[in-house]
């Protein structure tokens, strides 16, 4: 809330500050306030476009370009949540177009372009265009290798590797290719180990999902049960750390509720803890679809069918 107030003040004091509006959009999106997020992102896009036409200052142009790209990405995320898939795809392609026209070819921009490509591939997967998505992801894996030796972008390269291999692994697993999927999940986890990221930031960016993905695959394929358990526990520990560090965020409690309600390792399943975390998420953000979905899931596990239906309907109403 303090950060939100600070960015709102900055956006008011500087009428051309696209960065402040973009940051407001990011905060609202993470809080599940999608209408407010969309409004802030749209303002950021307009301010950035005006800035690009009004300045010749290279530093300011770079700042406006970054705000424009990140705000378009935020709008794409919101559009995707609302089911406006064509709009989301067009926004992603628009970002790639900006790179083609405005961005010089250098390692930093190379990695950023790969990140946008990954998100475009994810959107394509969501609408069933798997061949195009697979092509983009495999091109991305090869593109990451091209810049892997650049020390100045080592962290961002590892982050991109995590995201790429996680998405590609999931696609391969869905296609019935568990061995190939495992290879990519392990690559994602190896990149995460090398990155050694700050826990909270890495969690909110989804990096630790590769721990859960590999554990689930090992469990489903009856491989390395001890290793699978280690990955499950590592994932749960991250969620608990984030919950303690950010007691006002509903994200980690909702994820913990899903974990304890649905863990494939029955010895780690705990419906009482799942219920407690779902109640916490619901208390913190009753209008966030993830909070409602978490409560619906544990309601199903407890065979409270009316409550499950009620919370599933609310999740859809709130954009889930």
C-alpha cells in the first residue's frame, strides 16, 4: 500500500511519467485488481508513446521504450485472464515489433525479446496452437545458448532458461513425452540452482514452479521417490517463507492451500492445513480468483459440494 501511494504521487506530480503508471499497474495486477491494473497500464502506454515522440534524449527514450514494452505485456496478461486471447496475442506481437524496429541487437535486448517470445508461446498453447508454440520455444532454447557466455546478462539468461524449459517441459509432458519433459524440467532446476535468487522475487516471478513440476512428473512416473519428496519440500518451504515475509499477500497462502490439498505425495497431503491457508487467502483477497479457487479445491477434497460450487462461481466472476 505504501508503494502504491508513492507511485500514485509520482504519477500525479509528473504527468509524463510512464514508469510510475506502469508500476501502479503491476501492483494492482498482483493484488488481483485487474480493472485498476488495466487502467494504469493503458495510461502508461499513452504516456510512453507521447514521450517517444517528444524527446531526443537517448536515456529518456530508453526509459519510455521499457515502460511501453512492460505496460503492453501487463495489458496482455490482463487480457489473457479475461479470456481476450486474440487481444493478448496481438499485444505480445506488438512488443516483438517494437524490438524489431526500435531495439539495436545486443545481448540485453536479445534476452528480453526471448522473454516476450516465451509469453507469446504460452498464449498460443492456451488456444491450442501447439505447433507454432513449440517452434517458438525451441527457437528460444537455442537463442538462450547464443548469449549464455555473456557475464553481464548471466542472471537474466538463467531466468529466461528457467521460464523456457518449464513451459517446454509442460508441453512435452502433456504430449505424452515424459522423458523429454524431465530433461527440460531438470534444465530449469539447474538454472535456478545457479541463479540462487532472492526467494520472494523468484517466487512471484514463478521460478520455483520448476521444483513442483519435476516433483509431480517423478511421482506420476514412479521415479526417484526420495528426490521427488525433496523437491516437494523445497517448494513448500519457499511458499512458507514468502507467506512469512509478505503476510498481506494472498498468493503464497493460496498456493500452499493447493499444495496441501492436492500434493501427489500422500504423506505430505494435509487437508486441515490446506483449509487454514485457503481461509487466509480468502481473508486477504476475497475478490482474487486464486483465493476463491483455493477454497473451492479444498471444499471438493472435504466433499463440501455446495461451498465448492459457490467459490468456483465466484472465481469465474472475478476473472478466474
